[in-house]
C-alpha cells in the first residue's frame, strides 16, 4: 500500500517537474519565473487545504472510535454480568432439583413410616386395619384411648404429607421460574453478543478509514515537500535574475569611484576592533548569498548548510575577503554609521525585533535587503513595507567605503 502511494506521488512529482523543466527553457524573464512561482504556491495551498480536511476527518474518526470503545467496554461488562447471572441461575436450578429429589425421598419415607406405625397397632402382625386396632380394645376406656390415638396419628401424618406436597409444589414452581430466567438470560446474551460484533465491525471500518486518511496525509505531505523544493528552485532562479541586475549596478558604481577606497575597511567598535580586508570585492559579497536562497535558518549557523542573520552577514563578507564579527552585538558597532538617505548596496541594515538591533541583513538596493530570516530562511525582503518597515529604525552601517 505504502509503495503504491509513494509511486503515485513520485509519478505526480515527475509530471510537475517535467512541466516546470519544459517551461524553464522559455522562462527567460523574472515575470515568467514569478508566474511559475505563483502556480506552485497555488498548488501548495490546495494541498494544505486537503491536508487540513484530512486531519479534521481523522479528529472526527478518533471521537467516534473513542465513543465506540466506551460502548464496547460497557457491552463487555454486560456480557460478564449476564454470564455470572446465568451461572448463578444454573447453580440455583441444580440446588432446586436436589431439593425436589430430597422432598420426594422424604415423602416416600413418611409413607413407609405411616405404614409401619399402623402395623405396630396390630396385635398379631397380620393384615389388620384401623377397625381391628380399635375393636381390639379390652375396655371402654381402652376403646376411647385407641380411637383418640388413631385420630391423632392420622391427622398428624395427613398434615405432614400435605405440607410436604405443598413444599414440593413450591420448589417445582421455583425451578420452573429459574428455567424461564435461564432462557431469558441466554437470549439476552445472544443480543449483547450481536451488538458487540456490530460495534467491532464499525470499529474496524473506522480504523480502515483512519489508515486511508493517514496514507493520504503522507502522500499530500510528500507532494507538498516536493513542491516546496520546486518553489525554492524557482526562488533561486528569480534571485539569480535579480543578482545579475544588482551586480551590474554595483559594477557601474564601483567603476565610477576610486578603486583603492573600495577596499579600505574602517571599523569603529566599542572594543576598537578592526575588520581585516583581503582579496575580493563588494560585488562578490553581494552575489555570495544568491545561490543559497532558501537555505534554512539555523541558530548560530555560519555556513551554507544553515545561517542565522549575523552568521550570514559575516559569511558573505568573508567571501569578499573581509573578516567581521558574526554576532549582532559585534556588528552593530562595525564600520561607520551612516544616514539611511545615503544608503548604498553592501551596507548593513539593522532591525529592532526581539531586541534593539536584534536582526541584521545586507542592503542590495531598491529598498531591499538579503538576510537569513527565521521564518523563510535565506531570502530577499522589502524593508520599505510591512513587517520590516515597522522594525527598521534607520540604523545603517557601512563596512566598505
């Protein structure tokens, strides 16, 4: 599945790249490049919107899964409780069956006792009934006693037999109720089991949908990453076009000024530090950053793999043969402070961001500067409008006269 997604993404990317590479041969102007840049940005906006939708769907699925898990947990508890009730009912039924058997045995035993008792009244052990016992009396008083005794015995045994029969009937009724309850509990168990299976099926469906969305997100992220690379490529091409313009402007100004003065470095610092000039030119410094447009911002970064703002300025000047500090604290006293009205390409411009003079860049002309921004990486920015205009307080320093 993952291989298929990556293949689709790669094919899509190749298609996009081919389109841009084909048009690159005809993109001879900055406007053409900007149009391509806009197209890539539009595609990235669509992808980001799809990503947001997919992530929102996953959130909804996670809520449904949580609710299903809770319901499944409750059903499992119900199954356990119902199973315990079934076991308890079966135990009661078994005990009731034993009670019925005991009562039947007791009734049979009582019948035997009654028979034996009647025989005890027989005088000769023959087959003599109650009348023989009564009329075998020796006197009237004995006759009365025998009648009374027989009546008591008969009444007592009859009552005992009746009670045992009632007890037996009551136990049998209880057994019948337990049987009905067992049937009902078994039915409930089947219903609960079906509900559990349905919820497990729903859970599996949601998990599959979540997996599909996660795969979609990875695919979209891959496409966005590749489009970001294409956008950076276009940005570098635009910067290269602008570089040619700036280099031409700087070369013209350099030819009209004293060549020797362009390589003198005046440094005034709190520590009286001095920048050391070497071989190189202002043009080299200005052009150094263009091939690296899009390089990510890295705290304390001082090389092409990653820059922070002061690290880039120091590195760019080093390409032109000048050694200057690599921190804003040192750069804010480097060279000579000049008025913004006299600014020219190559001057250092400072911005009050998280602190006074917290950000620095190299002025390239037409109100723009090149610098390492923590939000965009190494890029060209306009200091005459928006955020940078609000952060610029007029602090400009010239390192090379």
